[in-house]
């Protein structure tokens, strides 16, 4: 059975270290061959929009656009339905490869056998 990691990011520019840590863990997991499902919730929802990851800066951290690209290339990225709606974000607005889905999908992924779920 393949290893799988479901990571929910609840922080964005409001908590940059926590946000960066989540993206870093997701990208490193993908590079290590782990199946990754990354969920953007709360303030991290903004990173589903083109160009928004490039606005994020944190000294001594990998560039957020590179981390997001790595996860998109080897894993999946999902924007929370309610978080998107609260911010007026639609499927037409998001970076290619990002889907919008709700809590039911998150829960179904998180409770699969062999899954480790992390929340940042």
C-alpha cells in the first residue's frame, strides 16, 4: 500500500512560519515518493489564485511558488469550498490543477487506511 499524507493548511500570510512549514512538508513528502493531498483552508485559500504565492515572503524559507508547483506536479491541491465561497473564489479563478471540494471529501481522504493527516 502506498503511503499517503493529507495536509490541511489553515494559515496564510497571517502566520507565515506555520504556512511555510506546511507547504515545505508537503513538497518534501512528494519528493520522497509519498502520495500527498494538500488542502488550502482559511487564509491559505488565497494561494489558490495565480500570482498570490509569489507575494508570500519568509526569510530563509523556500519560495512558496516552487513548493506549490512541486505539490501540484506530484500530488493534489484542494481549495476548501466554504473558504473559497467566503472569498469570492470560483473554480475559474484558481491555478490550473487546483480543485475546489468540501469537508466530505477531506474526511473521506483523511480516514482512508494508511493515511496520516496533519493540520497546520
